[in-house]
C-alpha cells in the first residue's frame, strides 16, 4: 500500500484495507474492503464501492465484533470472491 493510501485509510479510521478494481469491458468499478476497530479490541469488516474514483455506498460486511485474525480472514475471503468476478487488486502509483 502506498503512502497516499495509508494516509487516506488513517483519516477514515481504517486498520487494514485492500482496494480492488474491475476494468473489464463494460465495467469501471472499485471495491474497498477494510477493517474498522471497535471498542474492546474487536474489529468489523466494512466495504465501500462504486465507480472508480467515487465511492457511492458503504456497508458493514460483518455483524458484531471479531478478533483481528478473524476479521482479516473475512476480508481475505471477500477479496477472493471479488477476484473470481474479475476484480484485480489496485496497484498504487506514488
């Protein structure tokens, strides 16, 4: 993750995140999955998505709190699902 992404994530309260993009013909989408810290050292998995360059929706992908290990496993599972649909992890350009 580049410095710009780290700074943006810190401003948004994200602990860890991955941004995927789908630029296949007819698509111009981005999907960001991130961990958000909750009280009690627990985490929830959140997602933002929309056209590349503009997030239109944000949703919680989990209910309740999870340990950081469990939350990262959920994040990885969602990432793999998106990759099967044609999304690719965004390569940051500093």
